[in-house]
C-alpha cells in the first residue's frame, strides 16, 4: 500500500539550517520611487566589446600561467648549504630528562601527562582546577601526581626544561630548530619563472621575491655560504579590558624560511612573543608635542633593546641547527615590519597623514603616481641627519623637520645591516584595504545611493555558502570588523550595478566602474601567487579607479582623496616583487595571536602587576607545548617526518581542484516521484530522467530519435534517495587535512524544532559541459540545482545498457541562458536569465553531480527600486534577470572573468 508521505527518513544531522529572520515580513523604511537611469540596460558598443575582449585575453593569459609548474633557478654557489651536524633539538631536550624509560617524565603516566596538558592549555583557571582535584577520589582515580594547581605549576617550573628566554636570537633559534618545521624550511632564494625563456617572474613565498636574492648576493660577497634568516617583526597595541582601558603592546617575531601556508596558521606556532612594550601615555608631560616625541623615543629604545643582537649577527653570522641537527651558518637579517598605519608611521619616523615609505606630499596622496612605488624616502640622507645629533644637537630638530622625520635620537633599525626600513614596510590587507579603502567606499556609496535602498537590496540577496545575508542592511552597522567588510565586498557590486543615484543629473556608470576597480584590486592583491602579468592587472585596477574617482567629487561626497591608505595601494605591486605575496604579511594573523598571547594571558592574572604574571603563564604554557612535541617524538621514535610531496604543481594557496563530497547516508532515504515534484519543484523530473537514460544508452541518437525513445522508457521505481547538500573539500598542502570550502544546498522547506518554517533553498551552480578548464567561462553553464539523488541499484541495472558508466549521484538542474562571450560594460558581470521553452516552462535536465564545479551566486537585477515582494528566499523564483557574482569567493573570481 503506497504511503501518503512524499518522502520519509531523517534529515542529515550535519546539515546547516538556513534561517530567515522574521525581518522579511516586517515593514521596511519608506523608499522614494526612482527613475531608471539612462543607458542602465544597454548592449555593449563595438568599441567596448573590443576593449573587453582585449582585457579578457590579458586576464586569461595571466590566469593560465598560474596553473603550470614554474621554471626554477636556484641561487648559485654554497648559499644555504649545511656546514656541519650536531644533535637535534629533541636530543638536547632529552638530556634534561633523567627518566629514560618514561616518555612522559616528570609525569608518571599518560593520564597524568594528558590531564596536566589539558589543564595548562585548555583547562579552567587555577582555582577551579584545584577545587576539582580536591574532590575526594579524583586524583587517585586518575592516577595524578599533583593535587593542586600550585603543585602542577611547581612541577612545570622546576622539572621541565626551560622555554627560550625572551631574547631575539634564542627565539630565532627555537623557531629555526623546531622539528615540526624542519621538512619545510627554505635555506636559499630562488627565481621562479612562468616561461622557459625566463622572462616573466612568479612570486609567492618569501624566497621567490627579489629582496632575498639581492640580499643573498650582498652577503655572499663578504661571507660565502651564508643562510639568511629573514626576520619579520610585528607590533600592535591591543585592548585588554572594555572598561578599565588596560592595553598590551606585544612584539611578535617569525622567520621567512617557513612557508607562508604554515606560518600564517596560529596553530602551527610559527610566531613567538618577544616582549611587551610599555603602554604608558606619559600624561604627566603637559606639552603634547614633547609627549609625542618622548613616546616615539621610548618605543624605539625598547625595540632596540630587544632587537640589538641582529646588528652583530646579521653581519658575522652564527651557527644554528635545524630540528634534525643540521648546522647552518645563519645571518638573521631584519626584513619586514608588519603593522597598521600608526605602527608604520612610528617605525618609519613619519608624521600622521603622510606615507610611511615615500616622499610624496600630503596634498598629493590622492594622485595616481606610480613612480612613488620606487621613489622611496632617502635613507642615506635621513641617516646623516640622525647622526648629526652627536655633532650638532642644536640643529637636530630643524634638520628632522626639514626632512619630514620625527626627532628620534636612536631608531631601533639604525644599525641593522642590509636593511632599508622604508622598503621593509609591507602591505596590510586588513587595515589598508578592508578597514581603509573599503570602509571609505561603503560610506561613499551609502551617501550616493541612499541607505534605505541599499539596505533593502541587502535583504533580497539570494543565499550562498559564501554570502552573508545582512537582514538589517549595512548602513546601520557600527564597529565593522574586517571579516564583515569582507562579506560586504562580496555583494557590494550587486547592490549598485543598476541603481540610480540620488542625484539624477549624474550618471551612475563611473561609480559602478569605481566599485568594480576597487574590488578587482582587493581580490588581485590577495592572490597567493602572482606573476608579472597579474601584477600588471593589479596596477591596471588601481589606475581604473583613479580614472573614475572624480564622480565622487561631482556628487559632493569628497573634496579630495588624500588618504594614506589609498595612496599605499601604489606600493603593493613593488612590495610583492620584493617580499612575495601579501599573505606573507597580514596583521590579521597577529590579531589572532592577541587572543593567545595577551587576552588569555591577562585573564589568568589577578589584574595586579599583570605583565609579570602573564609572562610566567606564557612560559609555563610554552614549556607544556614543547614537552608535548618531545613526548610525541619519543613515542613515535621516527625522527623528522618526511615532507609530503604533491603529485603535480599546486600553486601555494591557489589550488582550484576541489574534492566533491556527498555524505554516505542520504539526507532522505526515500522520496517518491510525486514528492520530488511537489516538494523539490522538479516539475519535469520523469521527462528529464528519461532523456538522460536515452542519451546515456545511445549517445549518438538524433533529436527525433530521442523524442521517440523517451516514450518507450518506463521508470521501474517509486522512490529515490536524496541528498540535501553537496560539499566541496580542499586539502591543506602541508597538513593534508580536508576542510569544506564550498557547498550547494537543494533542500525543501521544513519546520525546525521551534515550529518555525524554514524556507526551501535551491542553490545555483556552475556546471561543466566537459570542455571547461580551471579558469575562464568556456565550457561552463549556470543551473539551479533542484534535486540531488541516486537511483535504486535494481533500477540502474534495468534502465542502462552499461551500468558501470552511469554516475552514482545525479542532479536535476534548471538551466539559465548561455553565457555571452563578453561581460556587460562598466560592472563587467555576465547577464543571464532562466532558460524557458515556448510555453514558459523551465528547460531542465539530469547531469552527473561530478560535473558540478562549484556554487554560483547570482545578483538579481533589481531595477530602479527593489520590489517589496522579493525576499532572500524567493528572489530566485521571482526575478527574471540576473548577473553572475564574480566576487562571491576567490575561486569564483578566477573563473568568471
């Protein structure tokens, strides 16, 4: 007897629910009706088509270069070569452990050690731990060698070998000798080329940049056989409390020999805390100018105290062993400083409102002046001025003012060898782009278009794995984080691409072009691999913005563009050529370190004389981390793990080969054919499946024969197994761990545990017709996935002549119109519409799930005003014209151009 239910079975527990707030049905702010701007929907002119085609070819050529293994030229001679061998760090550590037969010493057992490790790394505070251990029977049941938190601390302090002192050379030695990094360390620079003629360079990790090669040449002239350790320093003041205004000023260090894919992960512990700088505001000094000078001098005195050993060992070198005991003569050389704008100005002795690197005047910061990238401040002249303090102190202040530098008597970098401090200031994507340029751009757009209409469109953006739906809009957001600005950037172009300006006398086209140019610059700047050609695209994007920025002056929004963060964008391409891509240096990484090294440490104190307590807490935790590595080494007795090798070239951080994944167990075990139609909207499921069966069995069949064959196919089943989510996984190139990077939902409406109706969600996707490549639109079509299913095994054997050739997982897809050869002018997005037949019914078909490349987010064409009946959950059903979002994620950006 047939069940009345259209489907049965339990939903997959891991499916994420997409919840739509009740804000969708509340009254919205009043929005003024608007006129459709002239030429808002027009065909590209012949001249525009020609320009777009040329740009498309340039971009296509640049993207294809990233897919192939580079032609590598190593540094000649003995640079980076070992000079001897000694015991490994683990051997040295073992010498301090008296119990040779107990790998957990000074803890008696594995349980004893694991509890101690948990208590210091993940556990509660010391009082809570002591109260737990004082429960009768707990220590005895667990076999613990300590009964209180104080006993555990005493064991760690006295019986575990010491953590490295807060000395820069000791910290460098600890990182360089960490056995976990040994398989990945880079000892010498290389030149990577995209062509066999070696004319076009490729840049990614720090050793592929020009700085390391040039510095290696200088060192080799004096000390052949050197191994350079590029020192990367970051300082960033952070808030410890919300109400008492307590701050910490940590100094972090890492080295450029570690690949960026490892270095940028906090869990790898490739950064170490060097020191906490004083946070005093010197409020007892009444003269503000004198106070600022004293604070700047205090900063540099402290930094010099910390980093002074680099002056000697950068020139003479010293012996240092890797985790496997291989000795190198290393030269630790200050290479890069990572910090936000105030920190950059402080380090470079500059004044707020000016560039930290070049000589351009404040009034010229808004100009497009590419020469600034190489026309840096005169380091030799500034060094002469700084030296004049000893010979002519009465003119020192005047000389500093004339040179545009703060009168700091002894900058910490003054005697660093092979260092040009104005070249060492690196790009800061978080503060310069997201919290700088993007923040300004969003404010300008809200003023140009009006907050009400922009917010209304935010609420009607269709959902996607990579997209956040701002139910309350973006105009009212306060204290916007870098992550939130990143999410805003993914939808920003779709909000304004067809919206009229409040000032109807000004064409919106230049505004749209500015938005597109800034987003192009933002996404290109974050490429984890660059070539000379992609850097040309980066510079071109910035030039396009400057070419159209006058529109914001015409609208009365800006009077000038003398913004230091906007100006610094001119330095990006040159910095990438010198030091590698921007993901080598990003303050986002050190922002995350604040949690481990400052905020958590502060919470462990009694808030009195906190920095001494924080230092002790961090030292104990570092000892536990080091002992954990040693215990693992002792248990495995396998030495240094071999470095995993990729079977083919995979650009660091730019692997586009995602692994498609479906859960082993279907979301619903059995959905009837009627349920497929009623609940999933797959109206023509039977016909589409019949066509798929006929074409699979007879690939060369004609259209007429196909229509006849369809009538002879009868489906010998009543139910199909259904999946509600397709996942795309990516493998970490270093750890080989998998993470979800994309997903596609095809799930009907349902009621959650609070009896609230959750609308159905059927995502759009890019489908490969068999000729699509890793980049570019050729061979790709956009479809809306209505159903992901598999046929019963018995039915497969009856329906297909070659069952083994039939994919296990299939998808029912409703198609959109074919992509045009070129995108639309101004916003450079591809326009599509639902593909329908003469009766208005959707054109649909069955495809193999393996042919689905990735999710595709669509921008609705809102018109002059977003229709009030549209919501995020129904806009794909009601809207008839869309634009493919190139900015939904960085993988889509490389595909849709």
